[in-house]
C-alpha cells in the first residue's frame, strides 16, 4: 500500500508507491502518456493534474501564486519520481529540474464553474442573439417601421 504525503509547498500531494489496485481504480493505463529528457523547464498548470511517474526523477521549485507571498528560494522544492502518484493544483507555476528522464501517465481536471453561474450568462447571450435574428426576420418581412410601431408613429404625427 502506498504512503501519502502533502509536500506543504503549495498543496502538491504525493502518494509514494500506490498499490496496483489504487492505480487500476484511477484508470491510469487509459490516461495519456508524456515524457521529457533531463533538463530544466518552467511549467504553469492551468488545471489540476494527477500524474503517475513510471520513470524519472524531478525536483519541482514552485513559484507562489499571486497574493501568496514569496517562495523560500533554493530550499523550497518538492522531489518526486518513479513510482509516485502526484497531484499538482491548478494555477501553480514551477520550475522542473529533471535529473532522470521522465515517463508519466497524466490526467487533467479542469476547474469548472458551477452550472448556476454559467447558465444565466449563456441564456442571456442566446436571448440577445435570438432577439437580433427575430428583428432581422421582421425587418425583411414587414420592413421598417414594424407593424406595432405604426400606431405609435401615427399618434405622434397627430400630436406633433
């Protein structure tokens, strides 16, 4: 059975040597695979990533998200590699120092706004678009002014 640990550096979670049952439960074999050679690279996570390292070794030096202070510098890193299941939070920026080439399975989980915040804005956009289409159709059918405005215009002309 694997052991879990929280790196306490911007919420990177590491589960060391998870069991085969745990990996199967997550469906890791169906995830995309990614690899990179040894070297340094800067990464920004737009979505939460869960990854399982098949091989490799990485030191990740996180940069703090805006408004969360400054990093501690060279001693502020998380180390993970072959056999580790790692969860990296959305919004994290970091520098990877890859000492051994990496092969990993990965899965992104995008942060999705709750539907009750999406639906009104979508409906408002659809209503605006529908109203525009209706006006174009009415203008083609009846010309301008529209029939319901003729009474108002004739009243205006009389009061004039």
